[in-house]
């Protein structure tokens, strides 16, 4: 029996990529489930829009913490243990949430749901990054696309269940699916990654050399991640509620969310290809500028056709943003710490999503309209663009000192 370590970009790498994508498409449903049932939760628990958005914010808080903490577990024990533990937490949280009649308990359980779901995002992205060198950007983008595919596919699959049996039945169904899919597939990922990847990453020469310390660069990326995802959360979290307010119904809103997220999948794949050519920083800056442009387009859009069109444009604009952070971390930071560092930066993006989801609901309750919420997102997006421009200037015009690949 051969025991040779696998090679990067090998057939084994692509098989692992396919398995990781399958896991991500199911495991990430914990991030989107509350969005699908948000209007029903608001009615059943008799709360305002901001109150109904709190479980989402708690989901994202758990998701953020999970990306960081589970990423550290992956660095030490591998991805399989992390995925199995995450699946058990996610399924358990969904099942118990389906049985509770307390809004407080319902909200707190979504911290658990978010934490468990996180294993299928940042930690899984960090794991696959070790298996690719030349095609790392597109590999990271494909696994990250599982998050959007989960958000695009499951709302449509659950629509008949929601209409017929209600949101509680939908949550129970998801709990069963998570256990049946994620745990068996996670066992296929037990093989360790290429040994060379854990020693020193290969940074393409075209990405530039930063003069920032790893800690400074990571902090800048985390602040930028909050900014871009506060902006991103407005359409993604509130598009269904927005369509209900405009009289189009939750079904139409779910279709727009699916369109938005499917566009995001296309955007992620294109951005992955670009990252392999331009590097992570340039790719991220392009995506951030395009996202801000799309947010401006939402301001005059209140008709059915215009909202479908702008939702598609938004998805095509912003999908590559989050995976680009992981590419930047792998280009400039220690490979052996990929799980923790990727998890920390992605944690910041999720905090931005949680803050943006709640903030948009609060602005709506204060103003009675989502217009100011869109403007708020544009301002936060501007902060993201400014930080990325600073990092790019440092990489192209600052002192050309590459970070030590093995030092902290």
C-alpha cells in the first residue's frame, strides 16, 4: 500500500475539492435558515423587524466565533473532527429550535446553529488551500461558493415545506439532512494534506510584497471585512422582507435571494480565476468597488423587474469578496497557521454581516424605509475600499519586504 504524501493540484486534490463543495452546500445552511423564515418568525413571535433580525445577528455571531475557534482546531487536529462536531451542533440546534416556543431560547439556539455551521466555511476553505498551489484561488472560490449555493438552493427546496407544514417542520428536515450528509462525507477527508504546504506557502511574484507585519495586515483585513459585509448584509438579509413590504410577497423575495446568490457563485468562480492571475488584494478591491456600485443601483429600484435585475447585478458584483480574504492570508501569512488566521479574518466579515443585518432592520424601524439602510451600507463599503487601496499601495509602492513564511 502506497503511503506517499499527496501532491498539490493533483487528481486527489480535485476529488477532495468536490467532496468539500458537497459538504459546504449542506453545512452552510445554518447561516441562511433564519433568513428564509424571518417573516414567519416576526409574525409568530409578534416582534418588530429589528427584533426578528436578532436571531440572525446571533446566528452570525456564532458563525463568526466558529470560524475562528474551529479554524484553530483544524490547524491542530484536522478537518474531519471539526466537521463532525460542527454537524452535531448544527443539527442539534435546528432540532431544538423547531420545538421551542420562547423567542429568547430560539435566539440563543441560533448561536449554536451558527457555530456549528461555521465548520463548513472558513475551516473548510483553509483546509482546501493546502491542496492547491497554482490553482489555489479557484479552489478556494469553489469551496466558498458552497455557502452561496446553500443559500440559493435550500430556500427553494424548503418553500413547499414552509407553505404546507411551516418553519418548524423545515428546521427538523434540515437537521436530518445535515446529519445524513455532512458526517459521512467528512470521513472521506481524513487524509492529511501535502506536507510541503504546511512548511512554506508559494507566493506568486505578481501579488507584490507588503511591508506590513502579519499582525497589522490581519487587523487591516479584519476591519475591511467588517466594512464590506455590513454593506453586503443589507440586500442579502432583508431582500425577502423588502419584497414583502413592496407587496411582491415572500416567494418573490426568495427568488431574488436565490438569483443574488447564484450570481454570487458565478462571481466567486470568476474572482478565483482572477486571484490566480492578479493576486488576492487586487481581486478583492475590484469586487468591493463593484459591490458599492451595485448598492447605488438599489436606491432607485422598487419595481419587480428592476429589483430582479439589480439583485442579479449585486450577486455578480460581490460574490468574490470573502474568498479573496482567504487568498490574501495564504499569500502573505504562515501556512501552518492558515486555519486560525483565515478563521479570524472571516470572523470579522461575519461580524460585519451580523452588524449589518441588525443595523438595517433598526434603520428600517426608525425611518420606515430601507433607503437609508442602503446608504448606510454604501458608507461602510467606502471604508473597505479605502483600506484595500492602502494595502495595495503598500504592496506596490511601499518597502518590498515579504513576510517570513514560517515566523508569526
